[in-house]
C-alpha cells in the first residue's frame, strides 16, 4: 500500500481574540489528521483564554509551543501573531514530554524520561516505514538561566537523535515567558517533542558574525545570574562600550545586536549575547558566563550571501523543502532592521519556506547558543 504524504500544515492569525485567531487557523489548516502540532504566540495574548482556544481547536492532537519575541510566518518577520505548524499523521509521528519545574530539574530523572520517550518514538513510528528519521524539538523558558544544563542533559540522553530548539520570549519585556504543553501554559518549564518521519530532516546552525580584533577578559562575574561585573578589571558596561563602540554610540539592544561578544569553544567561535546593561555598571548575558573567559567583539558578515548559501546547502542535503522550522534570535531581527536589511531577510525567509519564532537563545545538539539562525529543514 502506498501512503500519499501530505504537506506540513501552517497558518497564522493576527486576530485580537484567541478564539477568533484559532478559528481562523483551524479553517486554514483543514481536516487533515495531525500527528502533532507546534504553536508560537505573541506574549500579548491572554494565556488562559489562548490555551482554551488551542485545546478546543486541536482536540485529540498533542500540541507544544511557547511565547515569542516575534514570529516567522509566510512573509518573514512578523509580530503580534499566533501561528500553528501541523505535522500530518500520514508522514509523521509526534510524542512529547514536559519538564514543568526546571528550578528542580533532576538530570538523572530527566535522562530516564527522555530515553523512555525515545523508545516510544522508535516503537510507534514504525508504522511509517522501515527507515525512520528522528529529531528532537526543544523549547525552554528563556528567562530561566537553565538552558545549558537542560540542553546538555537531554542531548546526552537522546544519543544519536539531534536536538534543535529555542528559548521562549516575551517581546523584549524580560518579565515572563511561557511554554505550552499538555493543554496549558507553564512558567519555568521546558518541553521536548520527538518528531519522527521517513522524510529527510536536517538540523542546522548559522551565525552572521565573525571574530574581530578587539579582545576582552571577564575579570568579575556572578555566574549563576549570568552577570558580568568587570571586564579587563574595569566596570563591565563601560569597558565593553569603549572596546566595541565608536564616538557617540550608547549601550542598548541595537548596540548589543551589532557588536556581539564571541567566545572560542570547541574550535569554533560562538556569540555570547548581552541582554542588558544594569544601573550598577554590570552586564547581564543570555548565556552562561564566568570569570577568566576571553571574549572577542564580533563583526558582521554579508548576511544575505551567507543565508543564500545556507539555503542552497539545505536543498543539496534534503532535496525540495517542505518547511524550514527556524529559531532565530531576536537580536538578529533587531540588527537586520538597524542595518535596513529587514525586508530583504523577510523576502529570503518567505522564498525558502521558513516559519518559526524569534528567540531569547537557541539550542543546537548539546549547545545553548545566542544570535544564531538555527532550525530544522524537512524535505517533501
């Protein structure tokens, strides 16, 4: 028997009321049976009302998701919207697990839960064929400061199954983000879903910066708060501005996006993005940070050329693309708009079937990273 695989469903809405938004999305998705779904939503929605609307429209379908700092829809960069990605049951299997109290995260228990989830995914996806690919989608509270521990632990438990995901956002308010699983929104939580399919699936990570000449050493830090108090034995914010900036520039989100600190690890340079400058002259980071780390001020490369090359590589790997589910750092979006590249990036995303959300950080295999464009590309 030949099973005709349907395309991955996608719809979004800017309706003000959650009920109206989900009705609009459900009408666009249609009646195709779904193995599972992922939702990304603006933080403006009332979460209790939105949870009820999602549950009503997706009864019987497992759904995960999170709040965002912007959405990626058919036209590229979007905001104030609700979007849903649906995986047709004719081509996918979907199973999830929620860690609903990551302040009390137990690595031993987590490994057991993830291994059990992987065993279920392996067993129950066999109906789709003999050669099945598995990928883990991971969403985590973007204000938790727990991403590194969770990501390393879960990827270790997954073994050869690659992990890809993003940290939830709330615009740029930095007050409260949320994870959706089991029919409700959770605070201080994370969710993993194993997506299984005979279709080709490829996880990727790309960044738009390269290390420059200017170096700085962290000489004072509060690691558990991701706060740097001193750089080169000087107040952190003042010294970062001196090294990275030019006359007349001031610290702010656009500055952090344009001049990201980078650290060398595992033979590669990774961005360690700054979230905010604090009244006491310290800096708060999105990623783990500690004394003794040497940072390099990053410099931009040709983003459009890099993205075009990335999409060419994806097509070489998986053939014709059904969808690219992307986790794109909110600072990338801010920097693109500052450099007047927002419309070009949006057009490129739209042309390459990119959907997803703007994050407070990205997860790639065992790494928690910043200011990347990462994601999962799924072939037809």
